[in-house]
C-alpha cells in the first residue's frame, strides 16, 4: 500500500487510484521563455522517478505535463531578441527535450502546449462566466470572481481575509476584488492574440492548466503536482476554476516538490548564484544530478553546491565500479534460491512511504556492499546482489548506463585489453616459475587499482579495488 503526503490535507494518505490499476497525473511544466535551470531538473527528475516506480509496480500511468508557450515573459523576451515568440519557445522547448534525454527522463504521455488548446480554454472560461464565477471588464478582460468560490485559500490553508497580496497578482482598479485573477487578457498592440467571444486576446496563466488537465485526464484525476512555489496562487486558482466549472473535486492528491538553494541561499539570476541545467550537465554525468536530487526527500528544500555534487559523483562511481567488477567476471550459473526478499521488501517499503528515496538509496548501497563482500567468496552470490541492486536502481532511473563509463580510465575498452594482456603474461611467468616477474606484474596491476584472484591454474578473475580508487 502506498501512502502519499497530500498538501491539501497536510497529512499522509493511503493512495487508492480512482480507476483500478490506472493512475492519472498532471504536472505543471516549463514556461518556455528561458533555458532550464536545476530547479526545473528537480521537478523533471522527481516526477520521472514516481512514474518509473509506479509503472514498475504494474500500474498504467497517464502522465501529463504541460508547456506554457504564450505568456508575458515569453512575449517580453521575444521582443528583446527581436524574434517571433514561437521561434523563442521552440528553441527553449527543443533545448529542454535534449537535456531531458541526457537525464534519461521518460517523455510524458502527453505534453500539451497552451497555444494548441485555445478553444478548450475559451470553452472553460465561458462556462465560468455562465455560472457567475467570472466577469468581463469594460476592457474585455475576463476575471475570476474568487468570493463566489467558498473554498478559496484551502490549499494555502488560509482564508481570503488572511491571504497575502504579495503574490503573482497584478493590481487593477477594474477588478471587483484585488485577489481576482485574470482568465483572458484583451489584446495589446504588437502582441499575439486569438479571437474569443469577448474580443481578441490570450489566456491568463492559470486557466491553461485547468483546461488541458480536463482534456487529457478528465475533470477528476489522481495526482496533481508541481514545485512548492506553485501552491499559491497557481494551484489554488486551478482548483477554483476546475471545481467551479465541473462541480467536482479536481485531484485526490496534491504533491509539491521543494526548492533548490545554492549554498543555503535562494537561487537568483540577479545575484549570480544561478546554474542552468546545461551548465551542470557539462560538468557531471546526468545520473550524478539525479542521485543528488533523490538523496533528499522530495518535499524538502535542498542545498546545491559543487562540493555536494562532487560527493555524489564519487558515490555513483562506487556503485558503477561494483557493477563493472561483476561485468568482467566470467558468466556463472547461479541458483535463484539465493533470492532474499528482505532488501527487496525494505526498498519498496521505503518507496511506498511517500516515496522515501533517501532511504531507498541507502538500501541500494547496502546491497552493493554485500556484492563487494561476496566478490572473492561466492561469485554467484556477488552477481545476485549486483543484479538486485541494478534492478531496484533502474526503477529510480539510476545505474542505467554502461559501467565502463565510470571506471577511472581514459578508455575502458583499451584498459580491459591491457589488463587481460598483463594477466596472460603473468600466467606465462608463473608456468615458467619466474615468480619475480609474476609478482612484478601483480604489483603493476595493483598500482592500476586492479586486484586479481589466483588458484593453482593461474589468475581466475580480476576486479577494481574500490577502496584504493576512492583514496585517489
């Protein structure tokens, strides 16, 4: 049984899908006006991990993550660059997809764009107008009337009177209430627009998600997620729009991913402590970033620093070196009766407890240590533990790469050939009883960080000495 913390109720709840064996998830995605940063990466990685895990549990997962491709920021940035807004958004979206491929992010089931769903947005706005939840100003803007929605503020756990106005709200004297938010913006000079019953214009920010979520998942679905900064007003406004229009609960569970800080300070372009995702991926293997993200619980804020990423890089290398050692061993038959369900169950117990990835990852390292322990004692057992670690890690999007990419050499293929050649030479020296030369070759291998195992017939296998490597 899976338990998930629900932001709406502020408690962990037993998760029961609306439809048996099917889970519908909607996540607020990128506003395509600038390149992705590591805050976006955390959201990408986290919901990719939950989708991977739920699918590993044999659920059918329908995952929708939208793209905002028309917005004030997009228009302003495109004007600054003197290019069409669509050229800017396509450039940003293509860059995001390339970075996601590097991170092994599974593409969403649907990735709708706002500009492709204008009619759905207009239809929902009209319903809200007809029901009295929205009104049209003299300037042909359309606003949501929050006082009519009695549960407004519930997600933020505040009533209307206590809500802070220091939010993403534009002051407009033509609004009935300062907290009323725009559903449709009337067209301004030199801005893109679409026709509507209220005149030419474009959607407000919040209505897009309500309309697209309904189209792909229906009026009522399992999980709605996004960054913690979207809890208010964006997600609160989605609830107000969707539930007023459809007359039912929008989502059973609300999940919010914590922010990333840089050396304990909020990341900001203005103070120069901002890292783009592309910059980080040039410095580290993508799984280093994923391990960093998953080593903290998704609801907590996490601190980013080069030192922390360096530690994650070393930790990931230890995992891959263990798999590398197992991959160079001869194929051996092993008995599945070795199967021990304790670690398997503990891993799933951690993940089923609000997706406790830090605990799940600690279990992976425990399994890898067992594989290392059995490497020179019981090779079938060592391979079993390595296989189990890889299987469980794969459900988190880890250890998907070839282990040779992580050994501490310039070319793993050339290194393997050199090691095999030295072992052949050493076996010849042993047969010639030239023990001094054989010992010298062993010493050369040890200096390379390679341990070997001998029996009466010669060297039977070799592996990388993790302890020696991590001291370098």
